[in-house]
């Protein structure tokens, strides 16, 4: 006789294809943010003195987010809190960009960040990122 173990949907590991697709979305977000990082470096090199610090700050943020997205792609269920921090951080930028209105940089950034929020939210669901909060001894799969 074989024993059958039932798992609730909120604690079960994701379907392999969904997991791969979600990881791919996180990797795509990392790659896109990496491109923004390289572009930001070029902008920083040619920035005027009054914009130098703000451009450098923006570039460092691109680097940090590219690394966070890569971390999520590699270890989606072993990074408790990273999914949520990324989603809240990018979501806040979308709201701020929408609130300040007619600033051209803000509008474009808000649109791009909205796309990132959508991609990362989809990856979170596909990879079941909330499972990162479970105890480490339960389902130790990546």
C-alpha cells in the first residue's frame, strides 16, 4: 500500500515549468536592470558636476536591483523578504513617479518600474516566492 501525502496549494513547491518561467522572468529583470546600470555608468561619466552625485546614486541603485533580481532568479525560495522588499521598493517608485506628474524622467521611470513590478510579481507567483519564509528544514529545495 502506498501512502499519499496531500499538500495545500500555498505550501506546495511550484510546478517545474512555472518555476523555470518565473526564474526566467527574474533573470530578465536582472538583465534589463544591468543594461540600465551600464547606461547609467555612461551617463555618470558625462554628467555635469551638479548631477554627478545623483547619477552615481542612481547607478548604484541599478546595480543593487540587478543583483537582487539575479539572487531571486537563482534562489527564489531561499531569499525571505527579498521579493517583498523589491516589490515594495519598485512599487513606491511607480507611485511617486505618477504623483509628481510632468517630470519627463519620472514619467519614463515610472512606466519602466511598473513593467518591472508586473514581471517580478508574476515571477513571485510562478516561483511561489512566499515559500522563502518557511522554516529551512521544510522542503529544502531551491
